[in-house]
C-alpha cells in the first residue's frame, strides 16, 4: 500500500499548519529575542514599537496570567525572560500586529536594557564551574577498578561528538484560535500535542480541557518538535487569549536555526581494557552532555546514552557516568537516536583505538564481544533470545563485508587525495520510552451507518507514513477495504493524555 499523502506531496497541495485557511481577523506575532548569550535584563522599552502603525500589543513576562514556566521534565525554563537572559534568541517579549512584516519590524524596535554577563558554551567548562542541569548519574556492572589489572592492554582516550541541526522543511509554527467561553484551539506543528495542551494551560492558568490542540501533519521533525514546539505555541496562545483574536506565530528559517535546540554535543572520556586476543574485560566512560540553558529533554537523552554505552557488546565490568551541563546555548533537545548515537560513537572509537594497539582487526574484536544470551546490561536488563550473533553473521554473508573492505582498501591505495571508508557496527537499541509509563496508546473508532470508518489515535504524521499504517491495521481488523477507513488529524479532544510521537 502506498503512502496516503504521496499524491498530495508531489502535487504540492498537502496542507500544513502555515497553509490552513484562517479567518480574516488573523493577526501575526513576532518574537523579541535576547541578543546576548547571558545577561541581566534590566528593562524592556516598547514605546517605539507600539508607535508603529498596525501594531496591536506587546506582551512580556508580567502579562502571563498563569505560570511563566514551560519546563517539561524539570521546571527550569521560563516562557519569557524575566530578570535574566540565558542564551541568544531567548524570547523576551512577543509583538502582535496586523501582518507578519509589521510584527517583525515592531519587534526590532523594542529596546532591551541588558547588562551582559560572562557566558559558558563548553560542557567541560560548565562542569568545572558547577553549572549542572541535574546531579551526575553512574551505572556500574562488575568491578571495574579490579579488572584493570587483569587486562593485557588498557587504552584511554577522548571523543568529541558535535551538535546537529534538525533542518525540518517546515519551521516552528502555531495558529491559536479563540473559541467561546475563553477556550482556545491551537493548530500546532508538534510531536507532543498533550504536552502543548498541558503547558499552555499552565501558562494561561486554566484547566487543560479549555485548551484543544490539533496537529494536521508535520513537515518533518526528527525530534525537533517534541518539546521545542511548546514555547512558540505558548506565545501564540498567550497573545490570542489576551486579544481574543486568532494569532499565528511562525519562525523564519534563520530564526529557527539560531533559536532552537539541536542534538546534544557530547565531550567524552573513555578507558577500555582487553585481553591479548581481543576480549573486552573492562570499560569506563564519562559523558559530558551540553544541555544548553535549560533541561528540556536532556535528562531523558542522557539516560538513554547511559543505557546504550556498551553498544552491542558483552562487557563484564562497566562504569558509565553521565553529566548534564548547563551552558548558554538554546536548550538542546531530542534528535533521532535520542542520545544513543553519542554513546555508540565512543565505544566504537575505543574499540578501534584498542585494535590498533593490539594489532588486531577491529571487526575481529567486535565479532568476539557481541552480546551473548543471558548477559546483564549495566542498567540491570538481561539479554533474552539474543539474535546479535545471527544478525552479525547474516550481515557479513549477505552484504559481503570482507569484499567491501577489500574494494575500499584497493581504492584508497590507488587514490592519493580521495579516500573511502567502510564500517560495521552492532547495536542494541531500546525501541520504547525509558519512562515506561509513556509506553501506552489509545484509539477512537467511529463506524458510520454507511459502513465507512473514522479512526483517531495519538500518532502524529510527519512523513513516516504512520497514518497509512493505521489505516491498514484498521481495515484488516474490521475486514473492510482500506479506502473505507479515514485516519483523522491528531487532536486532544479525541485522544487524551497522549505520549509524544517519538522514537
């Protein structure tokens, strides 16, 4: 079955949040960002901005009726800066005008009195200064300190893994629509409709049932709209609630790239001990995570790094430590892999460095140490029905890894300035949420008198084809053609208390 949205996408008629027709009284919001990475916010002068024709209002932290707080895991992130700014792009005020251009012009007229303070951008510097998002966490297995003496070779090293921009095609965007009796409907590009609903309700000081969140589809996300969409939705909701008018807030590409969080940069130290024949006997690693100015999802990302620190290997003695550091960057956030790639990169770097010291092929060390049945990981889970060895053997055979490596080596010998590389990496990856209460779902199914069916779930369509899959499942379960099933937009009034669409 083909992706349902493919015909719409290729013809350019798919409707995203920014494309939806809204009433004629729609007004536009623009953010007044902090121009410095760290400073004391003394005053906000909006006189010139409000004098611009077409400007309706400006809102600062003092205008928030509920709590000035959008932190999801840790309550440490204000919606609008109050007293201090902690990163370039941090929202200080939100300007509302008749059109987007006027709103942006007005935002540029706002004068910020900021006393600039020293900023920290490096995770290790933040660690030395005691700037942490949460206390360090360590997972252990066996006796690492005693194991070093039994190792024939001990290798240590340092690994840097940089950040990464999500670069989704659709930037952050929300439309907030007032409904009767003070209720709001938010049409939002988010992976976490219920989180937006809950946090907007807190900001406005109203019950959650007064906030409806709908997600039509996303133009990409990759984790960048799991928590990061919330602040922009809150700002649009605040303006719409105050003015009792529909408000749209969308970021331009350069704003989105400068103001939103990225994949977490990690700075890591490792130490690995092996026998002469390449068996890994001990492994120790410390991850210094650059969390940015607020926690966002950093605790959960770091937890997954700890859980995946040993990769796809059996290692009897392990000590892994994670340190989440607070810096003056936009709060870093979820990204595909969610902390696991940073951990995998370190263990693989350690193995390759050890292989060069031992004079062994890294593939030989990898193969010799694959996860075995019954192995207990440092976080306490036991490997059951392990298929690691089978997967490795099948991969070597099916993809002819040895042949690929031989061709790469021949190419590199023949070409002085152009080089190729080939690598194989065994992974053990947890496919569910580490916070197990999030591993839940529900669905609402309507069967109409003509036999057609409407299905609502918490799943957000962002290009992965989940709505097509749900349509297939429903059609098979009900014994009807897929064409008789329609999968609705994600909406908090149809499905309550959703988990985010994330992996």
